[in-house]
């Protein structure tokens, strides 16, 4: 969801007033979460990523209720206890389609994989690697036109 459907990075700029951190820099990441924990309902404040509205609608048209959101929430120690609820409320408000939202810790995403025909679209390389290691099909997100380009061919493999 973050950096695919929801513009997490721009939210950091807008509400924490800092540049998005280098995710490998622990100090910067800790500072970011500290700032975001002071923004009430941060995840419910985010803007859509470019192309996300049209992209999600197109996927829903192809997949119907097989389309689900699998999204990571911050570790409880980060102090954003409403993250899961905020993400669900945000999805409901931004999209008229009824889409299930699964919220998990990032490291648990791979546990949702049920086989090769289970496709994960994610901007995080580690998530894609773990998903494929679990036997699924991964799409490393660049932008929505890339996703809509490759999805029909990938789905056709499983029909
Ligand atoms: Mg993401």
C-alpha cells in the first residue's frame, strides 16, 4: 500500500517536515517514526500515489474480490497504534470498490503467499524476494503503468 497506493513519502514531508529517510539508516528511520507518532492518524492523511486510483480500479475489474491489500504496519514500539484502522478507513474512503485490507508486520507478508498464482505488487525488494522464496509471483513496483502492462500477461499464465 505505502509507496504503491498511498504516498507515504510525501506524507513524511507534509506532516513530519523532514525528507524521507534512507531506509538503511537506522538513526534516520527512528527519527522519522518518532515524528510520525506525533501526527494523529497519519495513515489516514496520505494522498494517493500517481495513477493509483485508475490502477486499482483496473485491477479490480480484472480480479474482482481476488484483489486484496496486503500492507505492513509499524512495529508497536513505533507508537502508531491506530495504523491498521487508519489504513482501512483510508482505503474505504478513497475507493468505492470493496477491497479487503490485510494489515501485518512487514516480515509476515510472505506468510500470506498461497502459491505461484498469488501475486504480490510491492515497492520493497526484500518483500518481493521473500514472497518469491515462499513460492509466489512478485512484481517490484515502479509505477502504475508498469503494473498494468505486466499484469494481464502474468494472470494469463494461471488460467
Ligand atoms: Mg510499500
